[in-house]
C-alpha cells in the first residue's frame, strides 16, 4: 500500500481539536490513518505572524522540522527558537506551547503512532496552563546539555569536505560514529531525529541522491514517508513508475516495495521519516536478492 500527495497551502485548515486553543494555526494532513497508516501522522503546518498554539500534550511522540521562519517552542522551564533546518523531538506526554516569532512559520510535523480519530479515545490534551517563556535558546549542537534538537547543515552531506579533519571550533556537533554520514551507491543519509535526541517511536533524516544514484526495489517491516525538497527522482513503487519533485510526498506502508533512481545531472534531496523505528536486523528486504535465490533453487531442480 502506498500514497502520493503534494504540499499545498490551499489544503490546510484548523484541526477541530485546535479550534479555540490556537490562533493563526493551519495544518495540511499528508499521511495518516485515512491512507492506511497505523504508525504515523505526517503534516505540513503554517503559523501566521503572531500566531500561537496553547499548551498541549499528546499520547504520541512528535518531531518538528522548520522549513522557514522562526518557531518558538516552550516546554517546562525552557524556550527554544528554531529557525530553518532546525528540528526538535517532543517525547510522548511532553507539555509544550508554540508561537511564531517576527513573521510566519512553516514546518513539517511528524507524529507516531498515528493520531487516534475513532471518536472513542483522546490523544491530544490542552492543559489550560500557561508555560512561562524563558530567555530563548538557539540550539547549540556542541552543547552536551542539548537533549532533543538537531540541525541539518548542507556541509554535513559533502563527502569531499568530510574527507578532511573538522575544525575544533565548528558550530556543528562533534564528529563521531553517532553523528556520521552514511554514504553508499551515490546515496547520502544524515540522521536528524532518533534515539540520540530521545525519539523512541520514529526517526527523521535527510537523504541525498547524487546523479546516477540508485536504490533497487526493496521493502521494510516499518512505514516510510518521503518529503521531496530538491531535484527530480524516478521511482518504482509497487510496480508503478512515477517521477517525484519538490513538494511531493510519498508514503510507503509495510511491505510496499519501492526503489529510486536519479536520472538527472543534479542533486536530489528529501526528508524521510520512519515509524516504528527499524529493528536491529532485517530492516531491508531487496527483491533482487530473493529473486536470485528463487532462480538459484529452480536451477538446482533442473
């Protein structure tokens, strides 16, 4: 099972639960249970200038990735200002309040598991309390007290730059296996949200496809969604060919085989989310490997 949609401000609206508890807040739901996902609700959110969301908590895990503007996130005792390409993980049960700072804000919102909309149970709770804002912090990737924020830097995907040593005064997180870029077959993967920043139920990361990069058809024992931000990629999803461009969003459910190829001469980039988090083994099931085994066994019978 898979689903394709596109980010479109005309499709954004105020969710019923947020009416009377927010101002200037609109959301476009991209992936949720209505398209078959039990593990994620992915949406694109718009905050107008001078907009806010009152103090709220959820029975699911949330992460936010800022596209543009400055987003103020206040939790108990801490106010954090997130600008473009900053992201934050808000653990299940964390009370927080949102506010736009000096203009409108756009951000991607990932929730796992999917929102409960069966009419019997509640998963979002506005507490009625006022979280007092503190002196705002800008996430410092080198500060060991940083527990739940991350930032995407384009330099972190530059293999030529990473081939050399890092500057001790660089404002990025100190290089290590925990923060390393994963690179293979012309593909680069940079983790943003995972257990390193407190997430237990989902992951979020940036993916780059260099020209000629290819991932052969495969599937997973978890769901994935892809938010395309740069370039044009050819995809084969459950046998259906398609071309995906910036603003497009693809969801692939458990068992939905998919593959990608960059046939252009330019870089392709997308934000990817997974839920639940991948297992320690057997995260990938490649069609070609099992087809190879089938052919090998058939040959042995002849």
